[in-house]
C-alpha cells in the first residue's frame, strides 16, 4: 500500500502527520467531514467556546427586548435587562428542555410555554406551577444557564462559555481589518427578511466554499461572478486570527451606475467558526452557520437592503444572491458522497487561490488539539 491508501484505511492521524500535510498544501482528512466522534469534539471544543453572531444591537434597545439565535448547536436567548444591560442565556428550560423564547420580542419575563415555568430577565426562576407540592424544590438552583455576551458596533455576539475572553481580545481584527476597509454594517438599511438554507454537507465544507472564490468563475458564472470582480489580481483575501475576509469591486452595480475605480465595494467576513457578514452598497447579510449533524448544517441569514434602491432592483440583486447561495448548496452537497467514501483521503489545495482554507484548517486543528 502506498501512503495515501494507508491513510484512507484509518480515521486517526497523528498531529505531526497532520501538520506535515497542512504545511504541504493538503487538506484535513476526508473522514473529518462525516465522522460522528470528531463532530462531537468540534461541538465541544469549537462551537461551545467561540463567539457567534446573535443579531443587531438595535433590536435590543428597550428593557425586555430579546432575540433568539444559535451559538453553533446551542440555542441562546439574549435579553435587555433593565438593571444591568444585556444578558445571554442558554435558551433551554431547566424543566424539560423546551425553549423559553421562541422568537424575538419584548416581555417582562420569559415564560416557557410548555408547562409555564417563568424566569426573570436576570435568568432566575421565579415561578413553576405546582412546585410548592414538591419538598426540596429549590428555585434558586434552577436559573437559566448564562452565556457570555459582547457587542461590536451594532452587532451582538454570544459565546456559550460564560468565562470567555472579550470578543475583541479574541478577534481584534474586527477593528483592524474591517474598519480599515470601510465595513460599516450599512446604517439605515431596512430589514428585508430571514433566509434559511438546509445544507447537505458538513459545516466545514460549507465554510470552505464561502471563504474561497476559486470556484466563482465556474459555479457562479451568472450570479456572483456577474456581480463582482473575482479575478485573482483584484480579489483581496485577508486571513488574520479568527477573521477571514474577502474584498473586491463590482463588475456591475445593482443600480446600473458606473463602477468606481477604487475601494473595496464588496466586503465579506467570516468570523470563525460561524459568523458571516457580507455587505455592499445595496445589501447587508448577517449570517450564521449552524451545525446540525456530522454531515449537515444550516445557514441562516438576516437580509437588509438599501432604502434608496427601487424595489425591482432590490429584488433582482437579491435574486442573484439567492442563486449564488443555491449554487453553493449544490456543489457542497455533491462533495459529500466523495468525502464520505474516504477514497481520496486528503485533498490538494492551491494555497495561492485557497489560502483561507489552509488558514481555516489550522484554526480547526488548533481548537481540536487544545484541552477539552
Ligand atoms: Fe419548560 Fe416544562 S419544559 S416548563
């Protein structure tokens, strides 16, 4: 057996072998895109310990305002508590697991609709029907479980680890890279809708597709590649810490106006592992990847549009974006069978065109290797 065939027959790989592979331009093992044990490690060591997008700060302006989101696999509710600002909790009732909030809104307290357990905005259990009949039932032991909350500009982030270091300590690039390229979360854009995509692929395959544009000329010939310049010479890629950014110019504009010569006009940021922010002059996407199984995930994005663009142009620009995402869905789903088979145990990257994937793999490996 040559060494590649040998690797195909084993799931395990030593850290030093992996290191050599990654340094040589190879991918992580194909088995990592479907292995249930590795997936569980990812949930515990990556998703449960990293920052995730929760939503817009402007949605949490009044006491009692709350929003619901996923911090990876973990459901979360973020509330504005009148006394102490923002608080985040695992959105799982301490009784039997129903969410305590099903959708965004405003309420004086969070009441689980299943059996009526009620929690204050500080997370403390204040009422549970019939609990007085139960000797030893101690409400003070049954508060909602806290998660860390942080804010960057108008964006709210959550981390399932309540002791997590602040967002900007772990991701100073949000200021350094995005602000320097004019990223401004498009103030004044109006909410247009939430898009949810079910993806038949491991979250890493979906993410890798999002952080390289090597595939754009072929897969997105009539969508993304028609909207934006994807030539290697003009497509700016920045990989720094947990941030993987892509910046380029329009090929054509939604409003038909001439394309300016300078400045990044399309701005994309993956904040590892799940947050995706995308903006241009016409749309702003606030998106998250949610792992749903060893080889499946979801992508959920809130969509905001420019109030200055006529409705027909908004719809046409969004249609091109939806087409782009549908095309991405299709290619990553088609990868799944091949990756599952293990017949090709490692892929060979093009490090110049796919530098973000190599960077991403390093982050995944480092997180998996750290202490649980
Ligand atoms: Fe929430 Fe029963 S699961 S009250």
